[in-house]
């Protein structure tokens, strides 16, 4: 990685993702690292890596937390922390600015339940059309009876 005294933190992070994460993680995880990068560009586009300390890092987290729930802020923190600890190891930052970071966030919004209650499940199972040939109703029965994830059930073969 190129190391200049005035290297921007967001540039370092982008480079770090490219070197250490591209091709090594699942695409969905890569999207999360890329999203963290876009937030860095938005929130601290001028922050030089040499000026990254506990105070500037906490301010960054607080800015992010003002628009996100606590768990999302925690995920953002974990994505940044990996790169920051490498920057500490490389001598670009004197001390770990993520140490004792306080994770804040907006109150979680009311989420829709992602499951059926027992009555709803029995009503669904009663309505299934379990004909001799395989159809989608068999897939629903399989998921309901085994607890398989949808993607896991789709990956099954007759064998």
C-alpha cells in the first residue's frame, strides 16, 4: 500500500478493502465493506489517517449513529476496526483509536414479524395441495417441517 503522510483515511480504507478483502469474502459481505467506504467518503472525506485518534473516531461513529440503529453502527465499527488495526500495525497510526469506542444509535424501529404463529402455520399447511408430483407446496411443507432456510431448501436435490 502506498503510505504518504497526508493519506486520507477513506483512501486507505478503500485500498485496504482491495488488498485484503476483494476475492476473499462473499459478495454480500463485500457490499457491506463498500457501503462502509461510501459512508466514510460522506462523513469524513478530508480526514487524514495520521489524524485518526479516539476523539475523531468517536465523532465519526457518532455521526454515523445519528442516522442508524445501534446494531448497524456496531457493524460499521467492526468493518472499520479491522482496517484501522492494520494501520496501527503498519505504524500509520500511533495508538488504536477504536479502543473503548462507545457505540450509539437510533432507537430500533418496529420490525414486522418474519415468522408465522402456530395458528397461521397450521392454516397454511391445511391449504397445501400435496399432489403426487413435486410442486411448490411440497417445498413449503419441507421448510415448515424441517426449519430449513429458504436458500438451503432450494439447494436440495431429489438425492
